[in-house]
């Protein structure tokens, strides 16, 4: 059982070293993209001319209990 655990840990360590190594053979580069300057977005603003109205009550509270 100890050998199996040791082999698993060793395999994970080997994969970690292989993934993080800098071999220098990868010559690919990425290019950043910039949005066009004339395509600006305007912030959303609510209509200030009229105040917001509350939503209508769908289930009003019952009146006084019947006696």
C-alpha cells in the first residue's frame, strides 16, 4: 500500500514539474485586441422626469378576522 501511495505522489510530482517547466521550444505569442475608439458605450440612466411607482399588491393582507 505504501508503494502505491509513493508511486502516485511521484507521478503527480513528475506531471507538475513537466507542466511548469520552461522548455523554450514554444515560440507562440498572443496579440491583444483593443476596441475601436469610436464605439463607446453610454452608461444606463433611469428616466429622471417621473418617479418610480411601486408595484401593485397581488395578495393584499386579509381584513380583520370575522367574529
